[in-house]
C-alpha cells in the first residue's frame, strides 16, 4: 500500500524527481529591456517559477529557455494525489507530448509507473502506483474537456490556443480548486495571451501570476547572459527588434506607435483600496462613445522624497502620489446613468469635487451643461479648463516615470480598472494604455503628428486632473484661441 508523503516529504519527492530528470532550475537576475531601453520585466530564472505558490500561473519563454521542462518540473510536485488526475492540454496532442515525457521520465526511472500508453499520434497517458493519472488532451475538442474535473491542469503553447480554451481550463479547475499552469511564446500569439501576461504581472483580481524566461536566463546554454555571443548572433540574424523581444526576450512587443509605451503593468498597477481618511476627487471625460469617471486619491510622499514648488502658490509642498482607485467606464451613457453608478461605489461619499473636460461647461440645445448636472444631481462641483492634448500627454508621462529621488512612479492604477478589449475598443483605462496610438505621419502631409482620437477617454480625464493639480509640464507658449470640442 502506498502512503502519500507529508509536505516535507513532498519536497524530497520533487528533489528526487529533479535528480532523476537531470534538472537544476536556473537562478539569477535577468532584466528584459524594450527597444527604447525601458525596463519591461525582470526574470529571476526558473527558480522563481518553482517557488511560486499562486494557483494560476502563466510562463512565457524564449527559445531554448527551457519552458517545457520547467513547466513539467513545476507540475511534478502536484502528482502526489491519490487517484488524482492531471491534464496536459495543447493545441493538438503532439504539442502536449514534450511535457508528458518530461513528467513520465523521472517517475518511470524511480519505478512508480504502473501503466502507460504512448502512441506516436493521439492521446498519451500514464498512471502512477498510487493511482494518479496524467493525460494529454487537445483543445480542438473543447467538449471533451467538460467531462471530468482534474486536480491539476497544464496548458502548453497557450498563445496559439483560443481564449475559450483557457476559460474551459479555469471552469474545469473549479471543482477541486485545481492549479492551472500555462506556458507558451508571444510570437504569433492570440491577443488574449499577452493581455493576461501583462495583467498577471501585477496584483490582480484573478490571483494569477506571470513570468518571462528570456533565452539568456538559461545560463547553462548562455553563460554570458544578455551579452552572450550566441544571443548577440541570434539578435543580428533576426534583424528585427520586435521579433527579438517576443522570440528571445519572452515579452510581448508594444507597438511603436503607442502614446504611453512607458506604462508597465508591473510598475504602475497595484491592489489599491479606497482610503477613507483621504478625500476623493473625480476626473471626468463626458464622451458620447464612452463616459468615463475616474476616482482619484492623493497620498503624501514621505519627507525623504523631497519637496516641490507648488505651481500656483510657489510654496514648497510635499510630493504626492496619485492613485486612480476606481473607474466607471460607461459606453454610450448619459450623465444621470453614470452618476447613479458612481453613487453605488463605497468611495462616493468621500468625493469633494473634481475636474471635467472644458466641453462640460457647454449647454447643448438648451439642456443643462455637464457641470450643472453633477452639481444639481449630487452637489459635486467640477472645475473645467482647456488642456491641450500635448500637455495632457506630457503630464501623464511625467508621473509615469520613476521620481528621481523616490525611485518610484508617482502615478498608480488600481487593478480594478479594466484591461478588456472588445472588437478593438477599450473597456477601461488600462486597456486604453495598450490602444491609444499616434497617427502615422507622412512627410509633407498637413496632418500633424497627433494621437488618434480613440480609446483615450479615461486617459483624457486623467490628463485634465493632473494638469489641474500640478500645472503644465511643457514650456509655456503665448496663449492663442482656445478650442472647445464636443462630447466625442
């Protein structure tokens, strides 16, 4: 009779399997920088993955980074469940073969395989002496994934699988609160995969965690790290910085035309809660396509962060960190509907005022202005000043950059803000960060190099607020005629 081990013995089991497989996890510090030198993420090698305790894991890997073996060696600790079940789900059965083999080999060497089937084509299976089964599945047949409730699920080459495959894995995991661990590459990946990687880089409501294993983190193959001659040769051979980032750096490429390429989920998104000791102010963009309200709190920085001169009074004041704690992102809604949704939020009673697009002062066809609606409905006074697009962008960028003294950005976003994109349309402010783009500029064209006026309602509202609180960033110019736009 097999007696399953306790927690300490499970670690011993994992070490025995690693030895049998000839596996040693890589360890180190391997930063990945973007095309403009910005830090995208830092990998700490395969060991970081092995030490992770989260139930939902996503691991992206560069070529020869060892992602398949790492996923299997991480999963080996999950096999000690009597009569348990693990699925390895790939786009097809062949893609799931490598992970199955990496799991099978050490357990077989240790003498604990009771039965197995390994056809060249089709599903593979092995069963341990304590009744644990490991089976390969294909996501082509999503119906087949609905028949059982596994105790562990591995998704391989997930970037090539539809988001529905992940949804099905998550659904099957519910009964046993099973771990779902995924791996894949970004090259040619479907859009949901890099979006989930980015979301899981920071604290998130799903409780997931994501990793990147750049090729040079495999110091057994590339002892020189990022500057290893083999990595440099590969970079030269690809001759494509974007492809190099995806295929070798194991990070999703951000399009060159993004307005806020500096935005980084890991740095700028946190699990922010409403602080009842601090007032709340609103930042509003009353668009007809999207009516957006951001709830914002400002937190004083410690004295060690230094002082700054207030742009209005000229007095020295402490630096503050701006926290966007929540949003109401309503599509094709009117002010009264949005106000009702805001009033249901826990922070609403702490609202002291706010800012709105300058067009919010206008009355259209005899109706109340947006400023008047908010004052009459809920007694919230709103300030409205014209903010040029260039100034709005500059003031957001300034606070996204790490403060030179505090070494941290002075602008943070709650993970409650949505990063969903539907049909190319942002469903939240974080989603806008990945969609708001500069228009292409052609020499000789009368079109100035300005952003495309789409997927930017939350960012516009944020720009109004930061300009109102902290003043202009760009050099002041002689004032001209102010432009007032409609609610677009």
